């Protein structure tokens, strides 16, 4: 009998609802441990108790080192069969995009980045937007953020960046001075900081925000020809909304889970959020005509010059049945691509690609890909065997179960026929440790500053001044010089804001000192 047909008032059904332990033994007393007399002591053979409590003791797995706080939902992606007004097959042979109306199941996890699993969802932070497409060719993960750019372009800097942003190792408090200490020595972060401290740093919720793959990928067609692509999710009917700092604080005072609640409730009542997937396409070369490198994730690709082309839409229409099994154990990675999609030489992307599956083998376990949320919905047949928590053997129907290696003539797995010509880029250069030549760290930060609406610029300045006012003068001076190089007005306003904040803090400080002195003097008079 299926669980949803059980009638708890029916005696026969009650048998189906009997509590058992994990060995299948019915539990007749779930209230009292076994003791010698009803005042104890307890005995060690309390199997049910020991199993129950020791499973409970292991209920938590390590939280994600970043993006720990999240919410997720299931849905589908529906292809348009075209990219803008061209057939998508011109650029990629990835099957999920080819046919108009073709649906691919998806699971999406949204997240905040810096703080832990139970932190408020109102904090100023990028938002994660990770999508798993369960395609007929296996899984594709598009692991993106709401903002279209990133703080750094070299993955070697990632652990330092995260350490500077996370709570202090001594006080366990997040400290803007540490954060800006790192940023003021990282000029390429100026553009991302400009977005983050504007209202774009606090999306109203997970439904009303954009998504972006951030990194540059490649699309590969049947002939093995490649183009560079960037992916973008544009919210459809629900629109886009960001919050002022004061609005976020008001929400946070009442609810630290407003974004999880908003997503869950919208889906539960049938108001399904939708996004359109757009790509920007560039030929696969260095593009010397641009004043930035197309492999640099700190840069936007100007959408007037490099248009957004629509390739399909995504609808999220089902809440998870269990948060831990699906959302917490979900494992996304930038290495998870399908035929027709490829990596570019974007260094950050290549660095990320090692990190995800590495952390997941530790966080979830060696066999994390056997869990239903992570397993492809297409057939899986590998010669991987064993390891902790093996749930099944990856075996093809008809495969000789003794043959767990390849090649073999005894009925083992065979290599697949190539589905198109392989993309084979040519490399001829020295092995070096150097940054890219076209860094242009401030130009686009200035463009973004000028494109903001007035209220967004006002919020940006106020938020930056608020965070920077407690920082050492050297950090303030570096940041002002970065903002000035982006746009003189930007630098001037932050500088004036900080000067004003200093006057106010000095005033408060001297008022407090004066009050303290008066108190001491009065106390002295009384004791005299
Ligand atoms: C999560 C590493 C840059 C988006 C993670 C996790 C790691 C990581 C270790 C935890 C994964 C897990 O426990 O399952 C890195 C490294 C980066 C980098 C080393 C740069 C070198 C980025 C960038 C983006 C991004 C540029 C945005 C495009 C995400 C998202 C998640 C995540 C959305 C959460 C995935 C989920 O919901 O499970 N990252 N990351 N990361 N990262 Fe990155």
C-alpha cells in the first residue's frame, strides 16, 4: 500500500505504520530505556536506544565551506531549439538545447555565501544560483551566482578571499576591516565590490533575482568548432527586486529565513518562478579589440555589443520532499558538463573545477554521486566499485559482473562511439606564473557606477562609508584611490562620506570622553 493511502484510523493500516528500528524490529516501547528498577542504572544492551541516539549524534555532515545556507526546488528546463534567431546546432550539439519544447528535469539550489547554515538570508552577500540539469547524456551543472562577475580572477586567491570575508578566527565575528584589507590589496575586486555594496548585494529573495554562470565556457558543435559563451538566467513573471539596507534590516528583525520561506510558499501555492536562459556568444579567440580579456570573470560582456540570446526557460514547480536528503546533500560542480559544452581557459573556472568534487568527497562522501539527488537520470555504468556507503553497483544490463575493468573481451563495458568531432584547441606558449595582460581593473567599475540609478548610488556610498569608517586609514586611502580611478565622483563621494563619518565619530568620542571625565570628577567629589 502506498503511504499516501494509509488511513490511521484503520487497524490494518496501523500495522503498516508500526515504528521499527533500522533493522526492521518493531518497537513496542519508545518512551523508556531499560534500567534495573525504574530508578536505574541503565544497561548497555539497550540496542534501540543506542541505535537511535548514535544515529542522532551523526545527523549533521560538515556544512559547505562556502554557500552553507541554502534553499532548493525541482522543476524543468524547456528548450527553444534556437539561440536568438539561429538554430542552436550552429554552435552546440548539446542535446538538451536542440529540440523546441524538449523538457529536461532540473534541481536548483540557491544560497548565500559567507555565513553558516542558520545565518540570516538578508545579509549583504552574493547569492548562489546552482542548477543541475538531468539530461539524457548525463548531468550538467551550471554553478552560478546572482551577480554576473566575481571578486578575483585567479583561483589561488580564493582561500585568502574567503578567510578575509568569513568571521575572524579569534573573535568569530565578521570584520569589515579584514574584508577591506584584502579588497584594498586586490584592485580587480573593485567592480564586484561596487555591485555588492549597492542594493544588488541584497536581492529581495531567491525568486526575484538574476543568475549567471559568471565564468566563460565554450559551446562545441558537430564539427568540433567552439565559441566562447556566458550564461545568464533572467527572471520572467516574478521580476527582479533588490533591497535597501534599511529594508533588509527590518526583515531581518522578524525573519532570518525569509528567502527560503518565500520560495517554498510560492511553489506550494502554485506560483511557480520562471527564468529564461540567455547566452552571450563570442568567437573563440583573444578579442584584442576589447579593452578586457573575455576570459576575465571580473568583467561584464557589454550586452549592447554582445547581445543576450534566448535558448530556453526554466520553471521551478516542486518543493523537496526532504531538505537534508535533497538540498543539503546536493553536490554541484563546474566540471559536470555534457557533450557539446566545454571549458574555456578562464583560470578561475579551471581552479573551481578541482575544488567542487574534492570538497564533496569529504563533505558528503566517496559515493556522493549514488545519492538520488546527485545521480544522473540517464544510465550509469562505470567500473568504479566499493568505498564507504556503497548503495549499488554501477552495472549495465547484461554486463558480466566479474569484469570490473576495461578493456575486456569477456563481456565488460565498452567505450562509447564519439558523438561528434572533438574540440582540440592548440597551445604553444611558456609555462609561467603571470596575470593576464588586459587587467583594466577600474574601467567597468566606473561604467557600473554611472549606470546605477540615483538611489542605488546613494545606497552604495552610504553602505561603503558605513563599512569603511572603522578601517585603518591605509585601507581607506587604498579604497578611495580605487574608486577614484573608477570614477572621480565615486572616489570623491566615498572620501567626503568618510571625512564626515570621522567628524561624527570624533565628536561622539569626545562627548563620551567628556561625560566619562565628568562622572569621574563627580565620583571624586563624592569620595572627598
Ligand atoms: C560552492 C569553491 C568561485 C558559485 C562552493 C564550494 C566550494 C567552492 C568548495 C562548496 C561546494 C560543496 O560543498 O558542495 C570555489 C572556488 C572558487 C569559487 C575554489 C574560485 C576559485 C565561485 C564562483 C561562483 C561560485 C565564481 C559563481 C559563479 C558557487 C555556488 C556554490 C558554491 C553557487 C553553492 C553550490 C550549492 O548550492 O551546493 N564553491 N568557488 N563559486 N560556489 Fe564556488
